[in-house]
């Protein structure tokens, strides 16, 4: 079995585990606006820990990281790879349980949601690396958001795994860059 066929079968299996009872929960998890309070709380703790100067550098790094993550995932998704989302794929769509009202854009490799949330989780986890309990919690949060994209029917597992990996790599890179600048403060 090739990788694409495996990815499609795993998607159909995972996507069809969903039930109407859980739909509203996973729609809440996948909604970017749900997490605004978390971002505000994290920014507050960054400020309390590092002060204004370093906080501005850390938040600028986070903003640039998310901007890069969005642009990279867009480039791969819409220009380079152009792999249909499962809800748009003529072979898979009939077996897809689409929970959202819309499918989103045509292409889905790789997931911007997974990339952005994992990037933020790892970046903040590295910033607060002394609090060893925080990184696993943030990674779990990012993985829940990532899984929600399979649950609602808009991404294949490989879209998610690639996004999680890309987000982690971007976070490590931007963490190292922001350290250079915060160490100068």
C-alpha cells in the first residue's frame, strides 16, 4: 500500500469515529477565536516574567514565526503540492464526515492550523523551559487542535503530521533568533 492510500484510509477511519455528540466540542477546539484568551494569558505571563522590552521581542518573534508558518503552508498547499482536501477529493469526499458548514480552500497539504498551533506551543514552551510541565501541556493543546482538523473532515493525517513537524522546526528556529535579541537587552 502506498503512503497516499494509507493516509486516505487512516483519514476515513479517524474522521468516521466522530459522532454528533462530539461535533460542537471539536468545532470549538478548531476555531481560532477560542484560543484568544489563552494567547492573552500567555502574553501576560511573558510580560510578568521578562518585562516590557523582552516581551516585545518575544511577541515580535511569535508574530514573525506565525507569519512565516502561514506563508510556508500556503506556498506548499496552494502553489507547490496542490493536494485536494479530503472534503474536496472526488474519491474521498463521499466517505468524509464534513462537520463544518464549509470545506475551506481546495488544497490541504499541509495544515496551517497544525503548523501555527504547534509552532506557538513549542515556542512558548521553550521560552518557559524552566517550567518543564508547560511544554507537554501546550503540545497536547496543539495536537488537539491538529486532530480537530481530521475530525471535522478538512485535513488528512499527513497534512497534520507535516504541519506539526514544520511548526516545531519553525518554533526552534524563531526561539533561537529571539534569544539572540533578548540576550542583548
